[in-house]
C-alpha cells in the first residue's frame, strides 16, 4: 500500500502554535508530512530561510513522521518532488477561504492529481498569525503563549527583550 504523503507549505515567519497545531493534526492523518518552508518573493521575512527551517524543525521535533524542508517555486512542484498526493492548508476565516478557493482551483489546473486538504483552525488559534506575533515582538510584548518555546527564544535573541520598534510590522505572513 502506498504511503499517504502530504506537504504543508508556508513561509512560517515565525512558526506559531497555530502552525504546529495543523502539523500535529496532519501527522495523525498521514503517513508522512513534509513541512515546506517556502520563499515568497512578495514577503519580507523576519528570519532567513535557514533560520525558519531550524525553528520549524525544533517545533516539529516531537512528531516522528514529520520532516521540514526548504522549497522555492510552485507548491505543486514541491509536492510532486516529495511524492505527495496531498497539500495541507489551514483556514482561519472567510477571507482565508476566498484566497484558498482561488489557489485550489489554480493548483487543480496545474496538478489535478493532488488533493487539497483544509484544516479549520482550532478555536484557540483563530486570532493568531505570524504577522500578529511579529507586531507584538516589535512592541516588546511577550509572545511565549503564541509560539513554541524555541521560537520565543529565537525572537528574543533576534530582537532583544524590548523588541524591535521599527520594521517588523511591515512584514506579512
């Protein structure tokens, strides 16, 4: 029987507890989950690709069937390269649905063999996004309850205890 492999693409800048919740839930359903830390040329990132990969690896360390890789290019090509039949996405709100609906239709045109699988965000993470985390950090707020411990530590190391008062709010996740 063929393995059920899924990819979960994103910029993960930084990884949040909401991202990790999606990984956990996907890891329960699929034989293997490949988290793809992507390069999005339209986004200005707080952490470089290597840092985001290491942060996500640390956050996903408890899950034996999860691996984290970098990718640059189309998600469907990344999924094919991983031997995946599924692409995981999370949906927080109606606005996410509209974007994901368009993307799913485009991906279907490009790779009809791939199935898009959507996870509704767990209620405790509906408000959470990497952009909000970066905004909090920019103003020196504690983010420990919103991100994995390794990410909180990296954010403090990157910005200091008092945060970074310029720049971080411009980035989008």
